[in-house]
């Protein structure tokens, strides 16, 4: 369970980094498009792309906590048996 907890914690951090890069790139692209290419959508619509990432980060963080608690309870019951 410790490995799963660590994997999901790392995945949450990686998702947050990818989210920042994706939103920043799309914001800059929409900002440029609005100024020079005649895009009608405002640049702030790039933040809508953060929603799936935020949900994924939340799920990974919850799973990391759950697996961490399961590991601690398994370790505790294992030490009580001895």
C-alpha cells in the first residue's frame, strides 16, 4: 500500500505541473489570437482547461491519503499480532 500511496502522490504533483503548463500555453495562445488573429473567445477561457486536471489531482490526492491510511492500519494490526 505504501507504493500505491507514493505513486498517487507523485501523479498528483505531475498532474499539477502539466496543468500549469497547459493552461499557460493556451492562455498565451488565446491572448495572441485575440490581439492579432481575430479570435472571439477571451483568453480567460483557457482556465476552463484546468477543470479536468483539478479533478484528477483531487482524485489522486484522495487515493494517496486512503492508501496511506490503509498501510498505517495494516502496519498497526500487524504489530498488534506480534
